[in-house]
C-alpha cells in the first residue's frame, strides 16, 4: 500500500497480519508504478515457530539487530513497526520528524513530544473536529520546497486514548485490540476518508507545538534555537541528510512559530492549539 | 534468485530496460540487502525506468554521496589524531576507494573506517585515538582478549561524539589464519593519495579485498567485494599488471584467493571466465539472495560460516571459541 509519498510491500509467514492490513488499509492506494519504496517482512525466527508458539520477527530492507519477536496476536503491530522502521532508518528524500500533523486550509500544525505527550490522541481528536490528519507518527519536510508531506498511517492509540477516540468517533473503523504490547494496550484507528483521499497533498507548515500532558495549563513561546535542537532530537535522519537536513530544519524553525503547551485534559489542549493556528 | 538480477544489472545496465514492476522491486530489495543500492543507482542512472524506481535510486545516490562525505571526514579525524605522533593513516576498503576517487567507490556503501597502522606503532596509535575521543565498543572481556591475542585488528572503537566506528588493522588476516601476509611490505608499499592520507599499492589493495573475501569470513557481502575487485582491476589494468598482482599475492601467501577472486569477478561482472568445480559452491552462496532480500540456501550459508571459521583458526581452537560464544547466547545463522 501507499502511505503519503511512501509505498510499502509487506510479506508474512502467516496469513493473519496480511488479512488485517488488507482490511484496515483497503481504501489506500497501491505503490506508484507498482514499485514500493520499502519492503517489510514478518517471519518466524525458527521454522517451527511458524506453528509452535508463533513468534513474529520484524525484517525488511532495513532492520535493527536484536529486536525482540512479538506474539502472532500482535502481528498487525509488528507490521506497523516494520513500516515505521523503514521510514526511520532509511527515509532520505524528506527530513523525517517524529511528530503528528494536522492540516486545515492548507496550513499544517506539527505536534511533537516524548511518548505519552499526547500527540497521537490530539491529532486524532482534531481529525474528529474536521482537521485533515496528515499523520500521527511522522511528518516529512521536503528539503526542496519546505512543504510538509503527510504520512497518515493507521493512528496508534494507546491505553485510555482508545476509549476516548471510540467515544469521539463512534462510526470510525478500529483494528483488532493489540493487548499487552511493550507500550501497553494499543488499538489502531483508520484515518477518515478525507484524510486518506488527500494524503498526497503537501501543506505549508504553520505552527510547531510541543504538547505535554498531565500538567497545569501553561503556554510558552519557544525560540528558534530551542526548536531547532528539539527537532534534531525528534528526527531520525537529520544527521544522515547532512547539509540538506540542516538547511531544511533551519528554514523550518526560522519561518514557523513554535509554542510549548502544558495541558491537564484534551479539551484544553485542543482549545490551545486551535487558538494558535 | 534475485541476486542474479542484481549481477545482470551491474554487468549490463541496459538489461534493466526489460524489467517489469516485480523485477524492479526484487532488484531493489536484493541490492539493498547486498548494500549495493548506491552502486546500482550510479550504474543505471539515466536509463529509462519507472518513475518510482528512479526516485528510489535518486535517493540512493544522494545517500551514498552523504556517506562519502562522512567517510572522508572520519578519515580526516583519524589523520588529525595520528599525525602528531607521526603514524601514517593508510586507508583500507571503501574509504580508500572514495578518497582516491576510484570507480569502486562510486555509490559504495561505507560503514566503518578501516585503517592500517604499522604493528610497532599500534599501542601509540591506540592511545592517540582514545585521547581523541574514541572508546571501546566490546564490553566483553573474552571478546577483547580474543581480539588482542588473535585478530588482525584492535577491538573496534567508536567515537563518542560522532558515533562512528574505526577498525585499526595491523595486518589483513587474523594471526590464526594459515596464510601470513607480509604486513611490513603492505605498509612499505602504501602510496599517498593526497591530504596526508595513504592507501595500499595497486596490487595490495586487490589482494586485501581477495583475502577478506576468500581467506577470512563467511562470504557475506561477497557480491560487493567482487564488484570492488572487478572495478579495481578494470581501472589498474595495464601491461604486466596481472602478473605483478599474482607475484605479489604469492609473496603474501594469497595467490589461491587472488586467482579465485579474478575468476569469480570475471565470471560475475566481466566477460566470463572458466570456473573450477570448487568455485561452484562459492557462486551458489554468492547468489543466494531472493526477491525479498532474504538469504536462501541456509545450508550453504552455514557451510561458509563454518569454513570462514576453519580458515580463521585450527579446529580445536574453533571448537572452544564456538562453545564459548554459544554459551553467551550467540547464534550464527538466523
């Protein structure tokens, strides 16, 4: 399937993860020209582990050594991790930022922070309010144009945010529960039709937000130098892109305002973010 | 096997004109698995192909170019660390190819920085690198002791700020291997390539590549190694070159490895060459990559893993080594 500008081929020793992907990604286009950018493979560590206590190893064009296998019940999560891994390790066309991103009127808001900051949940909630979801995990900065390209894969919702989104989007499609993962209980949410339809359309970066969940409401302007350093830490390929990465990031932080927001609950955060954009 | 597609595309780039989407997909996966995507990208640049493939290969060229810049910078950092104590930096493998502007370096993936240092300067060199910010990677005392006693290089060092690895060699084969290359002759024959950096002589650089491939290790990365050899010989060939190369290989005790490298690189990438029956399993191992980038032919892979170790050390020592590694949880082929 194609997600934003990147095409993927996923192969598996088991039928089930593929069936789940086919179902959840059924409205996504195929890779351009039938040539995917990346290959992901889900395979058994040992031949007999296809059948006996199946353990899913994540492989593909690019892999990290010593990654722990996942049980077959988490095969969908393994496929998603495999696709993320290809992007994180090998994306070289765009500066990759670990950020969620939503767009309205051609203007994109990037939200980045540590795990648990709420970037996936906030992006999904804003999608429910009519924003286009450009991605809950990665935002791609084009070094040539400075525009943001989306990567609207399935939204990975963790723990309490699953129920929050089921309440906010009762009609939406969700993947099978992925329980007891290393990051808690996960459930995948299919982005809405408008977000999928517009996934190849880039947007102008309008605001960079650093949300933090669980604190008193607070808001602080972040100067470009600090934004630069924070985003180098949020990028997996900043170093690998060399001068192109430096130029792209410099252009982004000097042309786009950045704000850190602390929030006690999602409703507050959404008011804060929408006031900025 | 898709490794064959890769070899065909490198030998005759125009052959990609016939590839369909599935062919391109398999070719790209095999090239990535063999860490030859940058080489392939340069080789087929400008030929008609699907736009998606062209974009992937554009990225691969840009990525290789950035890799080249980073590799040259690492070489310069090592030179700055070693220059004050008068130890010359003799570059090996990929970094040498790009520093010298050789065809073999075009688009080549470069991992670690490999350098050769005269054995009697090794301790000083190690101290100078540690003082300049490199640190030990192997926390395991068995591995560390093993390297220092038996290997042709120091345990790998990694730079604490740049996160880049350096392999400091004092010869080109483990001390436990049967052939004993003349390390002093390697150093004495090194040639300056500018900016205070050196590389092995035109003969020794090919001998090193052949030694690395056939007298040490399990043939992983063999297609790339043979491509290096193919390019080096193509660029260095002149009347008398191959004779000098074989003579020099004799001196290092590596003539069989060099002859095999000449045959296999010709067979794969050149005009063809007659193979010996013993070359056949090598070809089988080298072409084991499928269209998903997987190494098939596990038996062949394991056979060459064992062979690599048997070449590296006598059987009793090998048994002890593998037993120690097994107990530590290491598994050779997964």
